[in-house]
């Protein structure tokens, strides 16, 4: 990576090289940003996760202007980690780009391969089979079925991924009907659980609900984000209607707020 001096007056702000140069300057000893110089992989990782959520939020809101900005923030995180790795002479941004480019070409022979590979298409389970073959070629032993699901993932997402991995080796309910029966069973167990058991039984119920989402091809995180947004929108309507009556929620009754909630639902239809 070039170490030439960065000049913001002549830089091309539409070039990835400019972003890399900016991060290099922020991390330059003595003249860089004191805060950026103090950071390491561990302290930046939470920001990386947060920025990914910001991207998802912009998509959920269908805000393309915000999405462009949030994708830039997420790209900065990649550049940030690559710069810190470069300082340790571990790898560079170019190494990151090369690795993902080669992986995408390698894992899509039905797009980038020869005529025979392209005509064969992508068979079911191809992606997992390709990853297994790559591990074997790299000298890695076969891993247990549930290995490789990051613990830092949101719990709903991680539950879905764990279940999907188990399903690939045959450990799965045959259909959504069996999962619904399991949900009913877990709900009964939660209803009869004592205080010490409630947390565990509640977790089991959530896990079963995630399983149902997977069988229905629903992303549980996305579904819950949508429900959160809907709740915020409808409750804001309740507050607005109460304000028109000269009231706040704390000055209202549950019956009045419930009636206004139903009005908010009707307004959205």
C-alpha cells in the first residue's frame, strides 16, 4: 500500500484508494487522530456490527439516500480493519479484495466456469458441498455440524443458523405443522413453569418460534424489526390522538389507549 501524503484538495472522493488513504492518515503515528490511534480490532468490532444493523435499518425503511450513507459507513469498517492488519503486516485491503474475488469465482462455477460447469447449473446443496471441499483441500478435518456459527450474531439469527445446519444433516421437523405443535407444547410448559424455570422455558419457546420462521422461509430478525417499527408507528398514533384530547398516555386508561390502538390499526388498512 502506498504511503504517499494524502491531499484532500486533489483527492478523488469517488475512489476507494482515497478512503484507504484517509484511514492511513487517521492511523498515522504522531499526526493521526488520537481516538483512531487508540483503537484495535476488539474495540472496533462493535462498531462494525452496529453499522451492519444501520444498513439493515435503511433497507427496512426503503431509504435509498440513507442506505448509500450507511453502506459507506460499513465499507469504512472493512478499510479500518484492513489498515490495522496492514500495520501488523498481517494482510492488506488488497488481500481482502483478492480473497473474496477468488472465493466468489471459485464458488460459482455455474457462472464463471467452463461450458460444462455453466450448463450443469447450481445443484441443491452445492454451496455447502463446495465449502466442505475447500476445507478438505485446505487440510482441515471435518468439523462438527454446528461449528462455524458466530456467537456474536443476534440470538434470533444464530438460532436460525444453528437449526439450518442441523437440518442439513437430517435433524429437523418434517413440516411446519410439527413445529406448531412444538410451540404449543413449549407454551404449556412456560405456563406451568415456576419462577426459576421461566427464563429457560421462555428461551425454548423463542427457539421453537425461530424454527417455525425457518420452515416458513421467514427471517426472524427482519420480521421482528418490522413488528417493532409497526408498534412504534401505532403507539405514536395513539400518543398523537391523546395529545389532541389534551392528554398523555399516563393520564389515559388502558381501555382508551386500546381503543385508539384499534383506530391506528384501522387507519393503516
